[in-house]
C-alpha cells in the first residue's frame, strides 16, 4: 500500500452519492475502500468489501477484514442510507426498524468497529438530511410527513446526536466529526428523488469542498450552500 496516499472509507458505493464520492476520491488520488451490500463490484476503483448495516455479522466480518487490510483511515464517510418510501413487504414497525437500524444502530456499530483505524486528525462524515433539523421541520408541509418519512427523519435526527457525541469522544485524537446534508439529489433514494434539482456530481462537489476545509467538530452542514445548519 502506498503510504503517501490518503485513505477514504465510504459505505454504500454501489450507486448514488456514494458512487459519485468514490469516483471523485479516486480522481483526487485517495486510496479508496468502499462497501456494497450485494455482490462486490469494485469497477476497478479500489478495494470493495461487502457490508450490510442491518447485519451484526456482516459488520463484524467487514471490520476484521478492514483491520487486516488498512493501516489507517483518514476519512470515513458514513454514506449508506435508505429512503422514505414505504416498503410494503414490511409492517410499519419493521419499516421504522429498517431506518433506525441503517442510520443509527448499524452506522454506530460500524463506526465503533473501525474507529481504532481512523488516523489522528482524520474526519468522519455522517450523511444526514436537512429534514432532520428541528429548525427546518416547520418548513415541511404536514401532509408530506408520511409514517416512513417520519421514520427517515427521526432516524437522521438521532444520527445527528450521535455526531455530537462522537465528536466529544474523539476530540482528544483531533478527529473532526460532521453531519452533512448533501442537498436534494437525483438518486434512487426515494421515488420523489427523480425530481430533485441536484445532479450527483454537483452534490459531490459540495461535499468534497466541505471535507477539504477545516470545520468545527460536532456541527451540521448543508453541502449545497456550504452553510452551517442549526440542529
Ligand atoms: N439523495 C438525496 O437527496 C439525499 C438527501 C439527504 C440525505 N441523503 C443521504 O445521502 C446518503 C446517500 O443517498 P443516495 O441518495 O445516494 O441513495 P441511494 O442512491 O439509494 O444509495 C444508497 C446507498 O446506501 C446503500 N445501503 C442502503 N442500505 C444499506 C444497508 N443496510 N447496508 C449497507 N448499505 C446500504 C445502498 O446499497 P444498495 O445498492 O445495496 O441498495 C446504496 O449504495 C443516504 O444516507 C441518504 O439518506 C440523500
């Protein structure tokens, strides 16, 4: 492994923003480690491991592989996420569980497992959503707040609290932890995302710009406006 290169670990690079970020960091000369849920397909970008955040076994397996593979990680992007479309194969409770397991418990377990690998002065980006801000929710029309939208929003609000807590826990190592809203981006996250104004490339531009600057740890940012968000 080329020790001169910075290493980035990104979850959920099979498509969407994660795929865009993976390509961009390779272009920027980073050593890429990515995760996908289904079959590993690295498209020659870097090392790709299989990870399902819903499975404790999967998290344990990938963590031990990562500890073997990587000598240090400079940047962890917790990107993998699930949208707010109702999954009709599941009960409402299971729909809630799906979002909280993915955005909070799975993300927490994965982050804790790889934390020893994060280098001093490294960065951790938790992909959140502006919708999860207490300050922004009044702007959302009440009829748009479907049960699974509520599950999505509240799971990301919980993630934001984890950002704050983690920032305190890793402050002594100089690690910067941020929650980042990528913008409303045309991906397969939810059915309505096909109408989103931002292309993946534009969202990636904003996220990378934020990452490349120094920000106060334990804060929430909008990658589109490059402005700090209120919790
Ligand atoms: N797009 C937006 O407008 C928007 C706005 C605010 C926040 N975000 C956040 O940005 C992140 C990326 O979203 P996106 O729009 O790029 O969505 P996307 O195109 O649906 O991609 C989501 C990625 O997460 C992976 N994933 C889902 N569940 C997973 C699990 N249990 N374990 C591991 N990986 C899993 C998916 O893998 P598979 O291919 O296997 O499904 C895929 O690689 C998400 O956290 C989302 O909440 C997006």
